[in-house]
C-alpha cells in the first residue's frame, strides 16, 4: 500500500518541470507584427515630436539672444504682441502690392495685344488686298458670237462704273476681270462677275447691267425635273406651257412679277429681287404641274394688284 501511494503522488521535481515548460511555451510564442497603419501613425508622431522640439529650441535661442545685453546698443524690452502684429500686417501689405503690380502688368500686356490685333486697316492695305483678286467667267460656245457683238456694251460699264480691268481670254474661252487702283467698292468684283454670268446664261445686256447698278438683285436657276420628272412629249408640252404662244405667257409672268426669265431647254433662269423671284417661280411651277394658263394669269393679276397697293 505504501508503494502505491508513493507512485500516485507527484513529486516536487515533476511539478517544477511542468511549470518551466509552461513558461517556455509562453516565452517562445512568435511576436505580433505591426500593421502599416500603426507604422505610419508612429512615424507621424515622431515627426510631430521632432518639429515641436525644433520650434522650442528656436524660441529658446531667440529668448537667449534678446536677454543677452549688447554693449553697443542700449538695452530695450522684448517686442510686444502689438509690434509683432504690426510687422506681420506690413508684410501682408507688401505682398498685396506685389500682387497688384503683377496683375496690372498682365492687364497692360493683354490690352496692348488686343489693341494691336484689332487695329483698323488703312486705305493702302485695302487697295493691296483688292489688287490680288481676280475672277474668270466661262462663256458657253453659243454665247461667243453675241459676246463679240456686245463687247463694247460689256466692258465699258465694268471699267467705268465698277473700276475693273477686263480682258477676253480666247484660249480658255472665258472673260477675266480683276481689281485695280480705280476700284473703290469692295463688292465691285462680285457684281462684275454676276453681270458676266447673267450675260453668259442668256440675259440681254440691258437687263444684266442692272446687277451693277442695284444691290438687291439675284439670279435663280432650276430645272423642270426638279419640280416633276417628265419625259418625251410631256416635257415638251410643259416647256410650251411656260413659254406660251409667241412667248406671251413668259412675257406676262415677267411683267407681273417684275423679273426677267430665260428658257434654256429644260433649265429656267430668273433675274430679279428675292420676293419677285419667288412670285415668278411659283407661277412657273404651277404651269409645270399642269395648271391651265388662265388660272395662272388670274393669280398673277391679284398679286400684281397687291404689289401696286404696296408701292402706293
């Protein structure tokens, strides 16, 4: 029985061994690794402490320098808070003045740039730009013979009224016009080109010359197929309805709308003001679509009466 008791009871040496093993296991545990956020917090705190230490050292040095007496200068008291505030205000005023000076300089530069960019052109510069402009107006073969006959009536208004230089280029079969020193209006070249184009389309010289004298005249061109697709005899009948017997219908439309009309095969050219061109075009379109001439005449009479009332 004694031997059994001795075996069951643990000895003191065994208990101490267990305790030491427990302690070793606790000590041998792996240490916890710090996260990135904790490291960043530690670095920030260290920087803040260093900055504070530097600021404190600078202040201490300034106080020591003020406390030490200078033999050459009479002792004076340390600067007060009012003096430091005044010094800071003076620095701010100097900064504001520097900013104002820079803004004024930039504004001056901008104003000078804008003034130089939008200076008005002189008369010499206007004439120099006009000298370099030139236009070529092609002449169709069927208008070459009338051009030779009416050449004097064509180049005299261009040279005297518009102040342009004109010549006939036989090889290219076109009329060339350009500006000169005698050209006074900037739109003279365009008016001359419109005049020659109207003559090339088939208008009379006396009718086309109105483009040089008046400003609100235009040319309008369209074809019969733009209104309605017609072929063969139907197309011929449409052209006959527009012209009328001995050209009576065309003359009636011209007199009622105060325009000039040229029928060139399937193309129709109208010369006149914007409103009058619209009246003549509407009448021609109604004839192409098949309406009888009597109905068109009645509508033209009413339109002519309205125009007379507006003129009065």
